[in-house]
């Protein structure tokens, strides 16, 4: 299996510059971590969280798992879960499995490849990489092209949640293998990305068609009607991006911003993929029915001056800046946290700044997650590994006190692996008290998985 498939798929268990660099040593871990739940895997529980977690108004956490509950060939079925906080401090959180995916043989999705988002009514939305009624075939087996699904809470307390497949990608042309988190606009439209599909590009993978797409899914105009999908951009590789990540962001004018894992720079090559990724913008058309306009804002170079191969979306970081992470590249060649600022005048180029370059010591390496900000402008994220000391980290970057100074990295926590979590690969969220919550792809006390634990949901507190 090539590196792109290993990095993009196997880690989720699918078959499949004006540079302000801080090399300051990481602070000792001072925050406390608690495993809220260890997934057990096997036939009775989920395994390998597919994304982060979200809160509802009552303080419950929700997420999805890529694996668990048997096989939906050629991958596993996966689940949607709820974690309810204890009534008494010190007691364990309680997991409830809200839905077990059953795969394309039942018209359902399987193998979630992203986290959940929640609307004001408490409905949950997510994606599955495979399943649905689509005609995509992988290794001789009809696997479906993936789905977008909704989970509706019960009308009465204690009732069952209801899952509905909002959209099954019918062919690879409309999109294949949706991944990452969706985003919801004020009109109720959903936006997301598919790693493959989209109808353009022929050199992105030997097993999957096309180079990926960004799509819009619009709700029905009448009760009981169908959701409508539109491909806003199909990536072509070459100087264009390829294999877009989910976690798109929208600005106040309706423009969409995101990253691609590959494409963008044909001189930058990995194991069977071409290009080290891009940051792109999609602008809505002035006239309804005309195409959206894509602009590549940055081509990653994956060298000492620049990162490479982002695996997550971005966040706005003030004054229109976009902030994110790259898996590779940077001064230490173990990934970066970067900021991309809009041009100061007219249609000039966006300007990238490396806020931190991971060097394999102290604060970790190989970040695969997006970042979040607190009210003071501090930035938080996770790394998949740490170079041997820990099995991934939670880190904080503090902005410089004086202009021109470096951002300072603090390692808040280093994961220990079973029975602790290991290898966090998704974003973090805050609660109202400033505590952080997230998931790990390995670790925990579960023994129903062939690797080192089935993953966890964790809390990190100051």
C-alpha cells in the first residue's frame, strides 16, 4: 500500500516566509488527562474514533467510530455514539451506541471517515467513506461511494435516535469517499469534501477514480423531498490540488476555504502521490447557475521553509488569517503549524508564516489535526506521535509578546498508550470551563482490536 493510502486511509482503518519558527523546548506537561471512555471493539462496541467529539446543550458528547460491530466488506461498519457525563463526580461517563452502520447491502453507509457536527435542534450530521447505494467498486467488490447521514434525537426522553441517509453518492463523478467534518451554513446547506471522485484527474490513485471534490448538499424545499448535491469543484491534480480534506471553513461572503493533501506542486513527490498539498478558496458565483471559482492560495513545498501534506482543515485566526497544520515539512521536517494571511492590497498573493516547526523532540511530531483558539489567542492542537517518548501529544502555542518574536510551544500532555490513549489524530474542543476534549485512534483498555487498544475519548484539564 502506498504512503498516501497508509497516511490517509490506514490511519483511519480504511482499505484502502517570513518565518517565525520557534524551536524553544516544550514545557513539562502540567495539565491532567482523564480517559472518559475506552472503546472495546469487536461485535459489541465501536473502535477507532473517526473524528473528534461535539457537545450538546446538556453536556453530552457525540462522535463516530470507523470500526466495530463486524464487517461491511471490504471495511468495517462503524457506529455513532453518545457519552453522557456522570451524575456524581468521579463516576464514569456512560456510552450509548446510537447507530450501527450496516453497509451498502442495506442501503446504509459504513466506515465513518469524519466526526459529527450538531445543529441548533440537536441533529447530528456526518459522513461515511463507503456504503450507500452508489456503484463504486473497489477490489472487485461493490462498496458504494459513501454517504452523508443525519441522526435525529428522540422526541421523548429515552427513545431511540433515528438515522437517515441524506445522500448516497451515486457514482465517482459526484464524489467518492467523503471524509472529514461537514460544515453547515445559515440556510441549512451542508458542505464537505470527498477524497476521490469529482470527475476530474486520472493520476491520483490506482484504486480510486478522480482526484477529489468539494460538494454542497441542499435540503429539500418540501417535506419528504430529497436533498440535492452539487459538485462545486472537482480537483485535477497537477498545479491544482488533489485529495481534499474535510473541515472546510466559510467566510461571511459565502466563500469556502480548505486544504488538499496532495497536488499543487508537481516537483514534490511522495509514495505514489504527486504534490505536497494546497490551500484553496472557492468563491460563489455572482449569477446563480454559473460555476464557483477556485483559486489556489498556497502551494506547499515540504522543505525546510514550508510544510507539506496537510491532513485537516483550517480555522480563522483573526484579521482574516487562516491557520492549520501540515503532516510533513518545515524546519524540522516533522510538520508545521502555519498561518496564511490575505493580501494587504488588491489581488496580491496570500502570505504564509510558519508559526511552529516540529522537530521530533519535546512537543511532538506529525500533526494531523486542525487547531483551535482560546479567548487569549493561544492555539491548541494534537500531534500523532512524539518521537518515542509519548504516543502523541496535546500542545499549546502562545503568540509572541513582541512583534518578530517566536511563538512558544507548551506540551500540555503526552499520551502513554494502553490503558491511556495513544495517537490523537483529530481536533479538540473546549467546554465552558476551558477544559479540552478529544479522541485518540489507539490506546485505552479495549482488547477487541488487533492493534494497541481501540481508541479513547479523553479530557485534558489545567
